[in-house]
C-alpha cells in the first residue's frame, strides 16, 4: 500500500488497474478512462518533447493500417460510421499511453496482474453460484441453462473475456518469485479454475482457444521450472472436462451434439434455415451453415470491391444487398471472422495487413523455438503474449467484430505490455 501511495502518477495508475474491471461493468467508462490517460500522455509527451517514444514498429504499422482504413472509408458508399473510423487512431494511442505509464511506474505491472488474479477468483465463485442457483451474487439470472455469464448478464462473453485474461495470469506467474508461497498458491488456483469458468460459459470458441493456447505454451514451457506444472495441468483439465461432459447431458449436448450437428448434418434445422439447399454441396460446413452463408456472401462482395473493400464496419449495411446476399440470413453486424470481415470491408490491402501481423507472430514464435532447440536465452514473457495473439488471430474460427470497441481494446491491450517487457528485458527471461 505504501508503495502505491508513493506513485507519481496516481490517477493514471488507478485507471490502468481498473481496466479489467471496467471491461466487465461499463464499456462507456472503459473508453472514457482510456481517453483520460491518453490526454494525460499527450500533454506529458508535448511538455517533455519525448517524441522518441513513438519510434517503434507498432506505431509505424498501426498508422499505416489507420491510413488504409481512412482510404477505404473515403472510397466507400457507406458514410454512417465516419466518427468511429476517424477516431480509430485512439486504439493506437491507448497502447502508447499505457506503455508510457507502465514505464514511468514499473510497479504498476504487478499491481495490474494481481488485479486480474482477483477478478478471475471472483468470477469463478460468482459463476458457480449462478450455475447452482440460477442467478449470481447481484441477481443476474442465466438465460440458457448451458450459458453461464456471471456479471456480464445478457452479454454472453464470459468465456471470451476469461480466455483473454489467462495469458496475464501466466505473466504474473512468470514474474513472481518462487519464495512468495501465498501469491503462488493464489496464482495456481486462478490458473486451474480458468478452464472451469470457460467451460461453464458454454462458449465453444473460447474453449477451443483455451486448448489451442495450451498447445502453443506446451511447446515453449518445456525448459521452464516455473511452468513445469503445465503438463500435468493440461492432462488434468482434459480429464476433468471429459468427465463432466460424460456426466452432464446439458453440456454434452452443447459441446458435442450441437457442434457435430452444425458441422456435418445437412438435415439439421439451423443448417437448412441458414443456407439455401443449392449451396449445400457437401456434408461438411465451415464452422456452421451460418458461417458458410457469410463466406458466400463475402465472396460476392469481394468480387466487386477487391482492392479497398466496402469500407470499415460496412458489412451490416451491404449484406442485404441483392447483388451480394444469398438469402435473408446473410445479414449480420459482421461476418463472424476477422479475415473475412477485413477482406470484405478493407479489401486485399487490409487482408495483407492482417496476414502480415499473423506472419510476424509465427516468425517470432519460430525464432524463439529455434532458441529453445539450441538451448539459448529467450523471453518467456514474449512467448506468453505471442500465444495470446497466435490464438486470438487464428484464422479458422469464429470471431467477434474486428472493429468493435470492446473487442479492439482487449486485442490491443497486450501490445502495451509487450512493448514494456521488451524494454525491460530482465523481466520474464529464461
């Protein structure tokens, strides 16, 4: 507590610590608080003329992508989202502001990671209460028996939220001294209960991403004494979830039956509803008939808007166009896949940017893997954050909207920590 009181930037530090909580309780306050520290950051940068902080690959790449969004929007027919697109630069500003204050107040990193630890523990107990009693600690009820949402209420994103916080638990574990037994016990507890929360949420994508993430980390943690437990943990998680699935008809239907029907059953009512019979050429669907509908619709859009697309956040407006839609179910706020959405809305140029990001992740992962094979020094902290992006940007799965505010904030947040940890190389190395 005394260390916190000695902080130079108390308001900015409190805001950074509150971000994981604000992601749950108020998206408006989340953006407002990020705006506050961004303004504070700009004032200090101008006052101290510390412009060198922008001299990094992230700034260059982000500004290039932002320019492409403006170009795509300028040539699009849809102009309703002008304010949202013009202000898209704020996500890059958020990253740099958080990075700046992390550097100014280095203790904030551990405070932030401990905040996430507490939130995960609270979400676990709240989810159990909602699962057993039908409502959580503040009276929010379940809307579906197989979809626990905790404090998120009607927004069923509990699993998506928790799986994205999981790498931060690993960062905390990596940065915690082995002699801190009480803290390590709490970290172990949070790590072990994370898949339980995700499973109870009924979010199949989040559950898939968790196991994909674990597969990534299993490769790189082989030399780390701190993460030696991860191999037992993975086996334990698989066996536990398998046992629960076997004994729960509700969750077995959600994770097994519904998934199988969506992928392979032509006569499944939803498949017939979402995809016209003329488009059902095989007994396999990419994720589901609905997603395949979006793919066919997206291809139709792309054929007529190849280079710059139809403009960011435009799918919701052009998807009911008769030139593109294949039926009434072709329309949605977004096509549920980052790569498809970027292709439709920003064209080939936007897709190249997204692929470059993913290739960079694979490249850095490969570099660290070679160091691992040669028994050389490499950064576990970088590997943990790369694991986050390797899974979140995995191409063959369902995604949220690439330009959604809440989604974008969570996607950009780890970049600030990656920049900080790269500068402070003594943290989290092997």
